[in-house]
């Protein structure tokens, strides 16, 4: 479905002047940087039009259903806030479990795709930078807020990541939780003197991450050749360690409650390549 329901049938999409960072996992379906970087950040119309066509693991039921179950359990009978709600990959399954969901996202193009889906018109969305934007809702605080699939790394400074934790804490009710799903930095894959880690190679397509270990700046880079014509796209990130996230939570008045290797609560170890972490806002 690509048509957007008439606005009067949907909760408000609200503007915010705060910030310009956008967050969610990098998608490889855009053509060039010049075409995708604009008011919607890296997730403008060209990306939004193809985002849900992605055949990667993040769109499989095995990835989506455990995440929705995990978040529904934390929400209990309360409300959920998704930062960088996008096209509703997680929000819609969570809403189908009976949880009231609100979202924040910079990209109107991505939100339009959410609106076009069954149930999307029931989810309120505030347009703005999720690091600083307050959700435009007067229905009370949230029981759970969440930021999935590496999106915290789309905030490309430590200051923005800290601001995100403080923004979430301001949204949560006492006892509420903040959940982040993010990879562990892959620095163990870097031989001495090397700052590039390839993660896809083929005769016509190459993809690689570039790391700056002095600043924690990184980028995912995509090169593709089609009919003899090449394109290049680069998306900036800032990698962040689990312990650093715990300190950010402390600065925002929250504390770590649990950390897992994944949504099905596998044990987090030194060999884990990602983590799902839950921080709690104290009740007093």
C-alpha cells in the first residue's frame, strides 16, 4: 500500500525545530548522497520508497516478533515511545499486541509509509530529532521507550547521544524503561594499522565500514556498479560501548536493569556481537 490516508483520520504529525540528526539502520537502496540528504536526513523519499522492500534479516519474523514480544512485556498496560519510528517495522507489530505506540522521526517520507499501512493511522508521530524532540502527546508518561537496530549510532556526537538519554528520561514514568538494540563495536576485526572492515563484496557491489578510533566516528560506505556506471554512498555514525551507554543512562538519572545478547534473552558475553540493554528510571 502506498497511498497515505487523509490526515483527519490520523493522530497529528507535529513539527519540531529541534536538531537535525536522524537515526535508524543504514539502508542500501538509495542512489547518491546528493539525492538522499535533505530535510529528511539520510532517509528521504528515495530511501523510504524502497525501505520496506529490503530482504535483510531485520525484516524477517525471526527478528521482528521477539522484539515486539520483549517490548510488549516491558510496556505492560502502559504506552510505548519509539525513537526513529520510520515505516513501523517494530511499532505496528507492537501495536497489534495491544500497546499504544507513539513515535518520533525526522523523515516525513518514512512516516508517510507508516501511515499507508494497516494500523498506521492509529499511531501518533511527532516530526523532529529524536535526541531532543518531545512527543506531542498529552496522554501522560510512557512505560517504555525504545531505539532499535543500531539507531543510537546515527547520533554522531557523544553530546547528542547523552541528550537522547535525557530526552527519554523526561518521557518515562517512574519505573519506566529505555531499551536500545545496538552492535558491539567491531574493533577486534581491525588488524594493526587498518581502519576498514569490509562486510559485503561482489563483482558489482562493495560495502565497508571505516573507523576512527580516536573519535569513535565511523561510516558505512557502499559502492555499486550498474551498466558500467558507478555510485557511492556514505552514512556517518558514532560507535558506542555498552559501558559508555551505562554512563549516559546514569547522567540521565537511570540505571542498568538488564543486558542480553538478543531479544530472546541469550546471555551477553565478551563474544557477543550486539546487545539489547534495558535501563530503568527509578521510582523515587
